[in-house]
C-alpha cells in the first residue's frame, strides 16, 4: 500500500535451530509497523487541531473482553490518540447502551466507536451495531460498511481481522493477483469480508476466491489447489500439511485453547492449522500466537485515524 514499508523477518524468517520450512509471517513486527504509521498520521492530524478519538463500550465483566479492551485503550493512547472506555454492568438495559451510542455519534471528538462483543443475552447485537454511525463504525460491521466493502468503495471500513490479513500479505510482498485463494470459514467477522477484500482490484487483492465451509464436500480438494489458504473455521488444527499444496501461503486466523497437562497453564493455544505439518510444505505461514492476532488492534487504530481524517476534510 502506498507509503507503507514491507516487513521481512530477519534472515530467512525461520527460527534458529529449527528444521527448514516455511517463512514465518511475523504479525508482531507488522503490527508494530502499522502502529508506527498510525502514530505518525495522528501527529500530523493533531498539528491540524484534530486528535483522533476511539471510544470502546463494554457491557459485563467477561475477563477476556476486559483484557482486550484494556489493550485497545492502551494502544490508542500510545499512538497519541484519545482512547476512552465506557463500562456498563451486565444488567444494563439495551436502551442505556443505545443512548450512549447516540451521544457518541453526536460527539465530534469521537471518530471511532466500538461496542465490544459478546453482549449479554438480553441485548440484540444486530440492533446495537446498526445504531453506530457508519462513519464511526471502525469495526466495520454496520451494513453500510459491509455494502461499501462488497462494491469496492474506499471510504468505508473493513473488519479489522480480515483487513489485518490483507496487510500481512501486502507487507510481506505476497502476490495475490490472479492467485487461487481458498478461505475456510464463512463467518461475518472473517470469512465473508475476507472474500470481499480479496476479490477487489488493487494491492493485496485481485484474487480468485473460493469460500469453503461446514457443508463443503471434499475440503482437501479445494485447499490442495490453492496458492493461498486462509483458515478461519474455529476448529483446532483442522487443516493438516497433507491438505496444503507445496509452496502455498498459509494464513491461520484461528486461535483455540486445547488442554495440555505439560503446559504451565494446563493448556496451549493452537490455530485452525496443524502448524508443524503445514510449515513443512508451505512457503509462508503465520504462527499462533504471534501471526494474525496482533493485527486486529493495529487495524482498528488504522481505521480510527482514517475516520478522523475523513471527518476533518
């Protein structure tokens, strides 16, 4: 993408002392580079009197969500942006959440609004998402932004995880033009927007895309012919090396907790791809953790600074 640097892991991108295999795509390094770009653009906007502002609203006490929200607030502040978190109890009525969203929509100092999921069962997530002004929907889930993504308009916002995958491909110089891309998973969060991004024209796109899912017959038939496989199915280590074409690029979006008595916490994190067997045949692969995961917050910041720029025009 114009004005952005490619990131290449040091040396071959392979860890010292390991058997040669696929180059590791370092999501931590790429996220750091994206956040540096965001900080530079934030500084430029502040010189014009515009301070990009991101407000996250969280309902309830889910520990994972609380940790994630703290990370978002910290990242916003580190980039020089205004980062705010509004916390509501799990018992809060939906009308209270909607009133907060209305206030944030009307506040010119707030450029990005994100309502952390999951919401309590008594709240309708679809109604809440639609309440956010599309111009401030930096999570990219409002139907207006979904539509803009599909038809290729550039002033909308793509969901952060698939946008992060595309950023990884671009910054590692992985050519997607005309390539066979197989996406495993059809969620509204990753699979569908990932397909919409990759079929557009331009950098990190122009792909020939197949979306596979739980009803796909003979999944390996599709994945073995792919130049790029993007796994986002939510099943631990479902894709194995014998399902990957030699030399293919493997992007693992999944993050799953599996029991492991030998680990200090009693579990370990794995992706949707069996890493060791896939790495033996792939040309590039994202690790879990440290691959796609760090990109989500980085792209959220990138969307927010772009929302501030568009609002300030």
